[in-house]
C-alpha cells in the first residue's frame, strides 16, 4: 500500500513541467518577429511537426528500453519543439483568453483524471472505442480542409473534447495499473506524462477553438 501512489505524482509533475516548457516557449517565441517568420514562412514548421511525430513514436515504442535520462530529455525536447509551433496561438488569441481557457481545460482535465483514478469501473474496453472515434475525427478534419465548413469544424472540436476527456480517465487508470508492472519507474513516469500531456493539450486546443477570444 505504501508504494501504491508513487507513480501518479511523478507522472503529473513531469506532465506539468512539459506543459510549462511548451507554453513558456510558445509565449517567448511569439514576442520575437524574426523567430515567427523563420518558423511559419519557411520549411522549418514542417521540420518541427515531423520532429514531434518522430519523438512521440520513439517515446511510445522505446520508452521501457531507454535510460531514464534519455527518456526525460526526449520528453522535454518534444515539449520544447511543440512550444515553437504553439507560438501561433499567442498571435491569434488574446493572452487573457488563453489563460482562462487553460484554467477551464485544467479543471476539466482534473475532474476526469480523478474519475479515472478513483472509479472501480474497468475502463480498458473504452480505449479501442476512443481510438476509433479519434481516427474518425481526424479523417473528418482532413475532409473539412477541402469543405471549409466552420460549423462542421466546431462540431468536430466538441466531439474531440469528449474523446480526449475519455482518454484522460482511461490513461490515468492505465498508468495507475502500471505502478506494479516491475518496469523502470522513471521511464513509466515519462510515458504517463506524455500520454496525459497529449490529452491536456488536445482538450485545451479544442476549447480554445470553441470559446477562445481572437485578436481580430
């Protein structure tokens, strides 16, 4: 019982650190016109996007085989690169609006994380359903690039929020069960932090689309 809750605090600590790195990087970059031009008017933007995908794949597939220090460096590097592309939100939306939406996202995240942690229900079976829903949303978003429907985009954002709050509860329960798996705790902390970081970021971005106040 003493070791039961050791992993989750570490996971949440690393997730919080990752979010801080992302938002701080994004804000600092948004204040520098030269950096913004270099990121968004050249091929660097797509280089960063590809780098993010590679880091996520590597962390997800190799996390248990990495040294703990390597896993931590990869996670912070991912959060930093995400911050470079994240800088656009500070250009598009009012700073106070971003702050308020962040608070709302944090409250929603905390509620469903608590549900996932404390519930006696087995959420294992909803994982595949959530994944199928996410794939469907991504396909619809790609289609909407050509359709250009703002209303459809808002509907997709609402569905996406529902999917990622579901993932939040599911991931917390999954991470809780990994506590006694015998795998390196440092690596598991980074794995869990990445999962929850992605859940939070997607909830935040979708809420920002729905209720964020733009500068226009």
